[in-house]
C-alpha cells in the first residue's frame, strides 16, 4: 500500500475531493479556473507510479483496510489490465474539461468546477473498487454531479434531460443494488476477487445477470435503453458531454467485464445471443439515426450508441480478439468522441448554434479547426493508422472468428459510420455559408485541448503494442476463468427460462394470497 510512499489509488480518489473543498475559500473566476486546472494536473502527477504497472494478470497497487468488519465491508482498491486504462482516461479528461469550459461556462463558476473535481473522484473510485458496496457508493456518487452539470449549466431543455438521465440511471442502480445484496447472501462476502473464486448455481446466475445486465445496459446505453443519451448530450455543456461520452458510458461496459463474465459465466453464455443481437441492433440503429441528424451534437450522441454497440459485441463474443477490441474501443471512443464534443463546443461559442446548416463553410474561416475535425472523423469510423481502426478491426476479427453471419451483419454499421461523418464533414468544410463570417480560428487554449487527444489518436493507431501488453494478461485470465467455470452442462440440461418464469408466477401468486 505504501510502496511509493503514499497510497496511490486512495490519493487519486481523495485529492480531487480535497481540491473541491478548497474551492470554497477561493475568490475570482480566473483564479478558480486556474486552481482547478492546477489540481487536475497535480492529480496526473500523483498517478505517475501507475506507470510502473507490471504487465501481468494480478491486481496491483492493492489497498485493503477493514471498513465495517461486522458486515464484512472493506475499503479495497486495486487495478488490473481491465481498469488501468480507464483510470488514465479519467485523469486526462479532467484538465481537458477545464480548458474547454474556460469561456463556455459563465455562471456559477465555482460550483461547476466543484462538480468536475467531485466527478473525477467518483469515477476513479468506480474503476478501482474491489468491494461491491464501495463500488456502489462511487457508482451512485457520480450520479449527483452529472445531474447538476446538465440541470444547472445545460441548454433550454435541461430540466427534462437531467430528470430523464437521473431516472434512467437510478432505475439501473436499484437493480444493481439488488444483485449486490444477492451476492452477499449467496457468496458470504462483498469482496469482488473472493466472489470471482466461487461458482454459483445457474438459477442464481440467471437472475443476478438480468439485474446487472439491465443496469449496465442503461449506462452504456444499449438499444432500446438509449433514449436518455441524446437528450443528455444535447443539453449538457461541453465538459458534461465530454465526461459523459469519455467516462460514464464506459462504466456500463466495464461492469460487464468486471462482474457479468467472472461472476455469472453460465448466465453470460446463456444470454450471449440476446446480447449480441442487441449490440448489432445498437450498431445499425445508432448509425442510421445519426445519418439523418441536422444537430451536430445529436449526431455524435447517436454515433456513440453505435460505437458502444461494438464494445458490447466484442465482450459477448468471448474470444481474445473480441474482448481486446472492446477494451480498445472503450479507450478510443473516449478519446475520439471527447475530442468531437470539445470541437462542437468550440464552434458553438462562435455561432451559438449546433445546427449543421448554420455552420457551413468553416474550411474557409477555420482551417485548423477543420483539420482536427477531419482527423477525429477519420478515427471515428476506423480509418487505418488511427486508434479507431485498432479497436474496430479487432472486434471484426473476433466477430468473424465467432460466426460469419455476425461479422457480415456489422459491416453496414462501419459503412454508416463513414457516411454520417463524411456527410457532416463535407458540409462544415465546403458548404456555402448563409452569411459572411468573421470567426477567428483556433486560439492557443483550443489548440492545447484538441492537440492532446490528436496525439493519442496517432500513438494508439500506429504503436498499440504497449497497450496490448498491458491488457492481454488480464483478458487471458478473464477468458480462461470464464471458460473453465461456466456450467455448460447445466445450461443445456435445464430449461432455465421456463423455470425462472414459473418461479416468478408462483411468487406473484403467493404475494396475492
């Protein structure tokens, strides 16, 4: 725990909270922004020991302290190859959010930056928690600042969007809590690593998988649980959209990898066809709806439904390439879509509109802006040499390895991605402006927060080897445990759906009596 002189993971959770508290004694809007930016950069400094991560399947940087011994609760943090990339993504997203909000946010400056810091602490906690109750505490904690970001600093319909976001995610959280209680009763512990060593009956897995999968499907979001996402994205400020796309959506897919596959392997196998079908529907639906959008932000929001469909598809292929592609897409989607949302905020500050028709001809007035837009667009639909290509290609390989029909069914999704990104790119670059524009091109601050993700687009796209070495041991262990522990024979011999339905009806009848 103190190998580096301080508890690394705890510091990444606690420091943003302390920095957020420090905002209350600071005066001046510029000082508040500078203070939060400095705090976000120091948070990255605190994470430097994570660079010594050993490329193996073990949980590392473990911090474990008894919390409430009577109930078996522990303060237990750790990272492995499945979570460490998400931690880094969270840490690098915070300073970018501060920079892209520098002039975008003009009211309640202190409270806004408080929400950013609080959100960072909660997100790091989610990706590092090894205790179910601790995980749930952080999972719920991130709901509050995200709700406030939309409700206070959002657009004209922010109340509707924030309430819809809150209700959807709260419904999923309730189901997740039910599953957590069930694991405690059946497994006798809240420790995630300890539960991974146990084998549960298929009937128990069946119900727990349903509860967890619905909670995570809402968070991803998967079709048809996606309707809260476009409203939330369109109404949220730029930083809110960046956090939502880069981090919050990944918590759903992270939940599938951390909980569903290792804790309910037989149920995951049983429900895999349904999850694959929903993933393919998300890919095709997201791309088709994005193609018809006139609001740039709504277009990128619907594209996220399709991109995250590739992630869930890769997970439920249960092969090495599919899960590798899913993890890469989780990272890549955060980088690419985060960059796109920051660019939408950049042009909105000039035109005060997100309508494609009111932002035509930017290639003439903002050539640097259009360079970055073209780069992120190419990465979004997986152009070779960009990070998007690595993740998408791996999912395609995994899909064709699993089944030829699955591979062919997702090809139109990739084509739709190219279609809607080319469509909006052509109009923004070469469309005929409705009036003369005097907009300035990118400022220094905007160059900084667009250049950093752009570097990662090329680095991951051209040299992904380090990332493979980081995630592969954990993926291999995850899949090996999954294949060895799934109860295939029991799934084949029982009629689980009929049994579960009969139990449900009996329970309803008993309740009536």
